[in-house]
C-alpha cells in the first residue's frame, strides 16, 4: 500500500527542478504544512512566498509574478482556491493569459468530516467553464510527478486538483507515456467503458480487473487525467466501440467529468452515459472512503451497474 | 517634460477622450477625465517606458485597477505610439481589441482589469518579482475611490506592506463620486488616509489635478524605503468640462452633439489659459 500522498510528490518534484530554475516560485496561503511544502520552503526560501490566508491575493500576486517571467505554483486548499478566488482565476489568470499553475490540495471530499465548506466537488465544473484554463486531476503519485514535469514544459493557466491522502498506485513507475490532453487507456475491452479521473481511476481499474477474472467481461478503462482540453477522440472511440460509458468522479454529478463526456457523446455519437459521482446534496459526514462507498464510487457499485447494463445490451 | 507642456498634453488627452466617447457613443467620461492628469504625469514624465521596446523587462509597469477609465489609457497609448492612432476609431466596435476595459492583447497593457479590487494584488506580484530579481523598475497602480470597498484590495494592502514593496506606488483617484452618488453616502471611506497609514503604507495626499504636485510627489516617493507609497489624489470627476464636473450621471454618460461642441470649446479655451 502506497504511503506517499500526491502532495508530497508535488513538493519533491518542484524541489528537483527549482534548484536549476530560480524562476520557479511556490506560493501558499498559510498552507505550507497542509500542502507538504515545508521542505521546499526551507530549501528555497527565496523562491517561496507566503500570502497569509488570502486566496484572492495569492492568485493576483501569482498573475503579477508570471507577467514578469516567474513560474508560480500556488498550493492552497482546492475548496478555497477554486471558489474564493474564482474571479481572480477568470480575469488575472485565464483572461490575462498568465502562466500560473494553481494546485488545489486536499480536494474533493478529502477533508471528510470537516463538512461542505471544506469539500470541493464543484471545482471541475467551474474551472472547465473558463476559457483558456487547463484542468488536470492526476490518478496517483507517478502520474503526479509526470504532470508537474509536463507543467514545467508548457506555459499557460492551469488548475490541478489533488487529494489529501495517499492514493493506491495505478501505475508501477513513471515509465509510461503522459501527454496533457490525452487520455490513457489502462485496461482494454469492448463490452463497456469506464472513464475516471483523479482518485477514482484506481477503483475503475480494479473493477475491470475483477470483472475480467470473475465474469470474463472486458471493460475498457480510460484515465481522463485532463478534463480540459478533453480527449474527445478517445471518448468518441469508446462510444463507438463499447456502446455504453460509465463516468466515475469525486465531483458533483453536474458539470464535471460526466457532464464533459456527455457533451461529447451527445454531439458525436450518442450512447447511454451513466454518471457516478456526488449527488446534488450536502455531502454526508465520513472519511473519503466512507463517502465514496455511500455514493457508489466503489468497485461494488461499478460491478452491479456494469452487470445490469451488459444484460440490457 | 516641463509642467506647462504636461498640462497641455493632459488637455489634449482630454479632447481625445471626449472625441473617443462621442464617436463610440459609450465610455466612462467622468472617471477618465478625473484620472487624466495622473496618467499624463506617469506616462509623459515619471515612467520609463518605450513604445518601440514595449516588452523591455526593465520597463516600469502601470496597472489600471479602475479599468473603466480605459478611455484615458487608450488615448495616451495611441498618442505615445503603442498602436496606430487610427485604431482609436474602432473603440468598442465589433471585433475591436480596444474594448471598454484594458486588454493585454494591446501593446502597452500589462494586465486585463475591469473587475475592481484586482489591480493591487497583480501589481504586488510585479513589484515582488522585481525585488526577487534585483530589477529597478517601479510599479504604479491607479485605483478608484469607490473601489476601496472591495475586500480583495485590502488583502493587497497588507501584502505590499508585509513585503516592504517600496518600488510600488498606489494612487487613488479620489473624485468622491461613484456610479450611485457620493462615495461617502454609498459606503463611507473617510478617513481614507488613516486607513492606509494603519496598513503600513507611506501616505501622501495631494491635489490630483495639479500637475506640479503630481510630478513632485511621484519623483519624491521614489526615495521612500521599506514601505509602499499610497497617493490620495484628490480630483474632480469630469475635470476640465464645466457641465460634466462633479455630476454623478456623467459616470458613463455620452455627450450629445451640442454638449460635444461645448466640451471641445471649453478644452480649447483651457489650452489658451495654459499658454498664458
């Protein structure tokens, strides 16, 4: 069982590259501890900026830094970063086209029992509606490392969401192809497709592996790590070849991965799309895992959904 | 540039603003006219900027946080050669880059604004980047007084003081009117001076329509150390045109044909006064 949270990978990868690139700067809003960026702050104090608990300030400052050539990475809880500062993201980052990387930490329902104020299950919907934003949810620690490297290789406004707790590994190493905007097929199959993002990818993959062994059902699994720009070709191909898509996300069933996939299928190749995520209600109290299970973001629910729909076909 | 020449330039910019708004049939007349002297002092005397080298990394930066006063900015940038003067005729037209708020697709515009309370924080980032890289450029941010009600602006105020951004100058165009009326009736701001001082800024209060005071203040505050400077520029909204001055409805009113003629006539007379 992996014990390394994606937050730590962000810190470690940035430290690796900050050494030879003094333009890389990290900003936190009293969140260096929760972002696990303490080591970066200690090693590179001249490339670390604390803004205090001020999410509008942190985004505006980052846009200003970027306009002068800095490469700012903002690490702040996803719930606050994606909501309190959404107008700064729209105007100072996306509209002004500044090279700001927003890292929403402890996203989704990571904060569990802390309640709705601390959950971010609308962030994908908000961010992907803003022109010029790239939106990414990495699936595990290896993909997080490759994502940070990819972000350093490109310029442009980006919102990333990562969770608080360690995620079980999806990949075995960093030895795989990773391109922002291109989905990764993790399991081949033509009976049905599951498209997942972020921490739900592992659940989708395990479901496919179990159904193959137990029932010889072949489930295609797409890791849609980039929500925007969306890999429409992979979605259309899955619709044509498997006839039914299930989307799985740690996000509201409105406007997130399910919405994005449905927009593509409706226009290009209409097929049934079953959207599994957080329903339109105040999230029940519990740990991430308890909340996932309660709302059917689970192997058990995926299996029964698939068995039900395979029969119909 | 000597004071008389700057005053004449400001008068010319005012004429350009009136022409721009009259022909486009849209614009924020009052606030552009109250800001004209401040922006003229900055662009023609204070700031190190060059239209032929507009991406110079060492250039001074200007952020129009009160983005709706963009007519003054467009007229100045055109006059300084950042884009052809003929482009002004496209202002607010379908597909034009010259929109009703600053647009950084136009040379000379550092950052898109329009929503109030954003300019100070982006300026903080620019000023901090200059410090980090030991660059000498200064950053100037022009805010409105109605804008002072935005909470995000005060996040920026504590940040600039905390990081001792003495290369940053905030200016408030204190014309005492906003779209609904007197700033003190809409949301009281006084004593504005004390508020900024208590946030750790070096505060100077001047007549923001007096070119000599503006030039002197901008020059002097460059030597202030360890603190950002805030200039409360007391201005007259609609400055320079008698029937526009201090009239709430001229926040974004467009002159009629006869008002247009009268406005230009008054500005012509104003120019003669400067010559004397």
